[in-house]
C-alpha cells in the first residue's frame, strides 16, 4: 500500500474542517435571517397579552425537521383595543397539533409597533361549560343537567340576540350522543357582526348528525349573539 504524503493528509483534514465550519455558519445565518426577516425574535421584552390563532400557513421552511409556521393572530391586550397581527415562528414538530386555528396563545408585542409580535406560550383550551367528557367519565345525570342548561342558554340567546355570520375555527366532539346519533359539540368561532369588528367566541350544544359537515373548520354558519355580552353566542339553526 503506497504511503500517503503528509501534506495530502493535512489538506484533507483542513478541507473537512473548513466544510464543517461553513455548514455551521450557513445554519446560524439562516436562523438569524429568519429572526430578522420575520420579527418573531424581536420582541423579547414586549407587552404580554392573550391572543387567538385566526389562521396558520406553511411557509415551506424547516430547520432540524421543525417547521416555520405563519400565524394570523387576534390579540386582546389588557388595555386598548384588540388588534390583528401576523408573525412567522418556528414550532416544534411535537407542538404542531396544538397551534391550530381557534387555539389560544400568549404573545409579546412592541407597544410602539404592535405588528412586531412573538408567540411566547401555548394555552390550554377553555370551555365555558367545562371540558367535554367521554360517556365513561361523565355522570349521566350531571351530563343531562349540563346539556339542559346549555340548551336553555342557547334558546334565550336565539330569542333575543342579533344575527351574524361566523367562521368555524375548531370543532370538538364531546363523544356524547343525544336522541340517537346527534353529537354534543363545542365550536370555536370567529363571529363577523355586520358593521363591527370580528370577535372570537365559543359555543356548545347538540347538532344533528346530518349537519356535522356544515360545522367543520373553515365553514361559515349563522349565529345569534348578545351585543352586550360577546361571550353569549348560540348557533342559529335553520
């Protein structure tokens, strides 16, 4: 076996190290470019506020198998008017299922420029009548009372509320059937009152099994809402 000149070995090792350094520099450069271009890392010490995810989209960029996701957010600050903003942020592939339209997050934003915004935390879903429970976990009497209260509240809202269209953001099935196969569900909605700003709301109730496709995310439905209390919204059945 012929001897390999020491200079060839040195050049080979040096080239390998150079390529490794270039690879690291490119990766760091991409990360810094993403942070600078999309502003998601620019608000580390901003104002904290809750927000609702209105829309997400795939940017086509991934780093270490984690996607860069685009977000449209409805921010509800403690002081001041609600506003919408967009950001693009890296999301762990293990958390992708928790960042869907209708989901609740915590954000940090620049009060001088609210368009500079960053998601700082994911919040657990909130259900106005308690989290949906599977039949095996629910007391039948307690479940019946809960559904009766929801139905009574919904009827009162429908009787006196104002009509508006709403976009379904999230559909959650309780795994409870009523009067046959009719499911009890919770919907997270983006309500679009005519001539007013959209707002997020959550409604629960029983829908007919045949109408389930009408209430899937992305569909538009009609609701009634209380203009004096925007948390009171009910499905306006035809």
